């Protein structure tokens, strides 16, 4: 089962994108998932580990450590309202949701 199975498929035949299509009649896009910010109650329902940001930390490395999959780096970023590593400085305290499945549900992905 692919990760985009539940999203609507959009075919883009707009002339605006013709130069990008390079002769292809239309492009296939997937609907953008809609995420929401968790409420305080939802955040409290998640078990998290506290991590002190240090030199060399990267979201993808933390995702690999905690979830075994670097593709979920964005869960840690989203949960901490830090879109990139540049948003954090050494010594910042971030929270990492321990249960990935539950975190995805709270974020509205599953």
C-alpha cells in the first residue's frame, strides 16, 4: 500500500505549466495533506522524550534514532514548530513524540 493511496489524484493540463511539462500532456499530482496543530490536550496525550539540541543534530538523524526511518523527520520538526534545523540553536529543548503512529494521528495524517 502506497502512502498516497488515500489522497485524491489531480491531473494538471494547465497551459501555465506547459513549459515545465516539456511535451507531456498533463502532470499527475497528489492532493496536499492537511496538517493541523495539536491541541494542548492532544499534546498531553502523547509520550515524549526531551532532547537538548546540540551541535551536529539533524531532524533526520533523530527520526532515524527514534523511529528507525529518516523520512519522518518532519514529525519532530512539526511537533516543535521548527520548520528547519536553522530554527534551533544549541541548548534549545525539543520534545520528540515516542509513539510515531499516535503522533501521526494527532497531527491529522492518519
